[in-house]
C-alpha cells in the first residue's frame, strides 16, 4: 500500500509484437495531480500497459505530489514491477524544472534522481523557457550525464512552440555539440500541436513541418477541439468520430522508425477509457506495421 492505494498488480496478458519486422511502440498512461501516483500505475500494470509516465507537480497549488514524497522502498517497488512486466518508464519533470535557472535545476536534479532510481528510460522537459538559446545550452549540458545514467532527454513542444522553433533549436544544438545533441530528442505532444496558432486542428500539419533531422523519441497523446488544452482521452474527441488523424500520425511515426512510448496524458473517469483507447491505438499500429511489412516483401 502506498499513499492509501493498494494493488495486487496482476496483469492481463500483454500485446504481442514481431520485433523482427517492426520496432515496438509502447503505449502507456500517466499519473495525475489529483490522484495518488500509485493508483494510475497499478491500473497500468493490471491492464497490461507496456509503458507508464510519472509526472510530479509539487507546486503546492492544490492537490499535488513531488518526487521527494516517494520513499526509497516505493521506488524499488516501482522499478521491480516495471522490470517484471516489461514496462517502459518515463518521468515528466516538474513544470518548475527550468534548467536555465538555479531553482529549476534543483527541482530537475531531484526528478532525474527519481527517474534513475525507478529505472526510467526518458526524462521529459517542457520547451517553455523565455531564453531558447540558453535552454538549448542547458539541454546540451544535461545530455551527457543523463545518457551516462541510461536516460534519454526529451524536449516537449508547448502550445506556444512552432515547428520551426523546434527545427531551429535542434539545429543550433547540433552546431554546438553534435555528440551531445544526438542524445536529445523531441517529445511530440499532439494536443499542444493541435492548439498552436499556425496548425489549429491540424496536428498532422505540425508534424509535417518538423525537420526529419529532429528525432521524435517520445509522444504525448491527448485530444482537444482546437479550443483549449482539455486533455481528452484518445478517441473520445474528434478521433472517436474520425480516426484518420491518428492513423496518419501512426504512419508518420512508423516512417520515422519510431520505437518509443505513446503516453496518454490523462486519468479519466471511468479509467476503462484508457484501456479502450489503448486497444484501438494498438490495432491501428498493428495494421500500419503489417502493411509496411507486406510492402517490404
């Protein structure tokens, strides 16, 4: 039991995949500020998800949790469960973890330590700095120690981030330090892309404007209707009426050789909406990968 939540952690059978033919794309869910962190994690284990993301808040504004709240034995438990059930873990750093400020670096160091101790693969940061060049330099500074700890750094587009901003940032990082830049990738948030002023209700247009030299290493999946960052569960918004956008996204990811996680950024009621979304998304991925394999024969 942790923070009032207990779980038997008995998983349902996992989805299979043919590693010889296609890279494995993991699907998972995420913690919520208003729920004990182990509750969504236990759900992921029990439902056979093969990815999970921890997103601490810790701001003190309303319900929240911080990685500092997680005891060592709980970190061990998370790592053991993820290893046992072959789950790919990621940590979304706190929104206050700005690597361009001393206070933000302290928060980030705490979140990175948590990521390392639970056996996560990815640490994700919002691209929300007022100093993009300084942010790029800070990301390069972080890349080497994170890579040495077995962690991939991903930088996430926000609502205000244009595709060209991302292209420019990654080009600048490559020009400064190609080796370190190679250890940094993009977290593509399709909900944020759908709200950018130049691609409102057209997240595929956003993806198409990203340079092929920008590696997509992580994906956040949630829906909206172009009006606000509502974080609707996949297939409960526009994709539920017409899945063509999600199908196009999957095709683009497969073309790029994507083998990271797709994280559902919500904890809905009922939680079974996540399982339904996972099943539909997995079917789309399987169909797209099967079609690619057939064309290669």
